[in-house]
C-alpha cells in the first residue's frame, strides 16, 4: 500500500486499486485502476509525484493519461521501494535494480546485483530498503556511489529459526524475532545499538510484539500474534491500550502510517483503516448467556426454573449428563469466541465443542458452574455463574438407607431358612440312602446265607457221593478179584467158569461205570 495524490493505492491479487474520494461517512471504497499492466501488479511505490508498479515483465509508471507505461523491462520485479524523491529500487527474486528519474527519464543508475530470494515484505528506511526474506533472513539495500549494496542479516541471538520482522522507527531499525527477542540497527552509524527506549517499549506491551509502526503523532502501533496494541506517551508515562482494537483478529498485521495521519492495517486477506473517532469507545462487553440445557443421553430439553437467572434447579439423577449451549451475549466481537468452564472452584477447562459445554456422569451433590468467554488472547469478560444440584438415585436416598438394615435382616432370615431346609432335605436324602443301602445289604446277606447253605449241602452230597464211589469201586474190585480167583481153580467146572466169566464181565462193567 502507498499514498498517491493524497489517496491510498493498494495492490491486491495482482491488481492495482485506488480509493474513491467521498465526503459521505462509511467504509473507504476502492476501484480497479484503469490501464493496469496486463501481467498484473505485485509491487507499488510513489517516487515523488510518480506512481510505479512492478510485475514479472518489469517496472511501469503511471502517465497523466491514466496508463501504465514501461520504464524498465527484462526484470522479474516483485517489490518496489522508494529511496528518495527520484530513486527507486526494483527488487526481484533473482535480480535487484536501481532506477532514477533524471530529466523526466527513468533509467538504471547502478549495475544490477543478484537477488537473495523472494522479497516477501519490504520497508522503506532512511535512503535504504529493508527486505524480509523469511526465516532468519533479512537484508538492507542501499546505493553507495555507483554501486547497489546488499547487507544480509542471518545471524541472530535466538536459538530456534524463526521469521524475522523488520520495523523502521526513525533512524533505528528493529529486527524482531519471537518473544520480544530483538536487535536494533542504527542507520546513521550503520551499527547495532542498544535502543533502550524501544526495548522498554517492547517489554511494556502485554503480548510479544513483532512489528512496530510510529505515526506522525508519536503513537506506536504494535503488532502481535493476535492483533494490535496502541502505545502512547503522556507526561512521560507510557499508556498501553490493548482493548480498543480487540476486534481486530489478525495475525501480526502490517501497519502503514500514511501522510495525513491515516493508519492502515494490511494482512494477507484484509485491509483495515483505523477510525480515530472510535478509538475512545470501550470494547464490547460479552458475557455467556445460557440458551439451551439438554440431557446428553436422550437429547431432551430440560426445563429451567423461572426466577433467578443463574439457578438451574435440582436435576434427577437420570439427567446427570448435561449439554449446555451458550451465546456470547453480543455480536460485537469480530473474533471467534470459545468458552472455558469451571466446576466448584476447580481449574478452568476449555470447551471442545464450540459454544457447548458437556458435563458427563455427575455424581449427586450441589454444583457451582462458572463459564467465561475467551478469544485467542485469553478471557474477554467476567464469567457467568450457574448453580444446580443433582439429586441422588432412589437407592441412595434416606429412606433407602433406612430400609437397608431391615432388608438385610429379611435376606439373612430367608437365607438361614433356606440353609436349614437344604440341611433337612440333605439329611432326609441321606436317611433314605442309608435305608436303601441297609436293605440291599440285608438282601445280599440273606442271599449269601442261602448260597452258603446250598454250598454246604452240595459239598456234603459230593462227599457222600465220593465215599459211595470209593466204596463201590473197592467192592467191585474185591468182587472181581474173588471171581477171578474162583474161576482160576482147577476144580471149577466149565459151566461154573462160564457163569463166573459173565459175572466177572458184569463186575468189570460196573467198576468202569463207577470210575467214569
């Protein structure tokens, strides 16, 4: 952004825009400049009364007819910085050139030098140009005689590599890292200096400052991770205003103080102008307002008691999981708001579900809930407070506790009676089993006695049969001997011998039968 003919001109998305003069109150309106370079516009500078534009084809100047005519070709220029009323630097990624207006003609006044990378952000110093190249890399460009000189800064006291932010305050240049780590370069002596006042100013801010801009009134505009801080000095005392511009939710904005006192703020996607008439207005007050109370399990709406705003009543135990929805209470804040909550003076816990707070499995008891709104810089208002209670479940109420001894006695009595019945049943079963076993034993003994008597009778019979067998065999044997002896007598007649032979055969047959 530059000021040209008393009006701001900006390059956005590769196109130049000029503000529309208006006496009506309201936002500044912009329009596309006519005759813009066909290859786009990526850098702007005002050198005296001239407006210069840069793009990948070179450098162009706005002529009185409203057209951009080329003054330097063959240079991929990304940024322009005016050193004085006749000199301008065209800074590209690969080359850097110096242009000077002499006798109405623009021409290069020094040999080109190699570039040092893409010039992300440039600043005009005291007859110098400062370039923010990136992480741990900044450079100062000057013309010394007929030479273009680049002095690079790549060694810094901080341990972690980080983006280098450059701020030009008079003849002092602040090179700032993160956490107020800063170096100060004096352009008059071209040496590093202490710059105690600036270091104290950085320390006085409530946030780590990364960019500084001082306007014509001596007011400092300090950029930080979450917006903008205004620092003024009155009667030798610094006053830090971190709330008047709290609605500016931008990360390390780039502040430009244009001639005439206008303060413009540039970011990657927005452009702001500060309205001095609104600086004294207090920041919008926000306080969380409870808009819904739900049962987290059933998603049913829980009715709130009428009357006191912060009283939520007594909730049954089945509703001990709650979802509370909040509204910030105002639409004035431009920052996205989150919420923190605290139960019973505990620690603050950030809500993770946007504007809702979930409380799960709350035990019975009384609760004091505090809810506060916050942005990315911290709390923005006093907390809203709510009181409620969760009733105990029926089995933890007084009448339940009173009935527990009686219930225990009944259970013990029933258990004792059950044990007695089981013992009696077990004894009866044992008696039946003993009787059964006794009967079986008696039957077995009777059967055994009968078998014993039968065995004795059979044994006696066998003994008698054996004795009879032996007696008969002896008898037959003796009879056979007598018959054989008689038959062998010589005096035995044949007829008798034949009869004796028959008798002897009969005796032999009987003896064989007895043996077998």
